[in-house]
């Protein structure tokens, strides 16, 4: 399992289906959709937590893939 701590929350990235990041004039919102969620309602992060999640996802995306 791959957990990331954002603020006081821990998110299991293995269960994340989609992350939707929206930037407005007065702030940033991240909507996190999970796999197998029946109601399909997102988990919403705002302001600093959304920026932290975005920075982590960008860091992971730019990291080279290690081959054994």
C-alpha cells in the first residue's frame, strides 16, 4: 500500500481512481475520487492540502522509474 500524509489525513494512493485539481482566483481545490466508491462523491481538499497533494503527485510523476 502506498500512503501519503496530507495535513492530518492519510490517503491510500492505491485506491485513488482520479484526482481533479481546480485553481480559482482565490484558491485551489482538489477532488479525490476513490475506486469502488458507490456514491461516486469525491473527497475534497482545499487550499494548502490541495497544494501539498499536487506537489507530491508532480514529484512522483517526475521521478525516474527504477528497474531491477
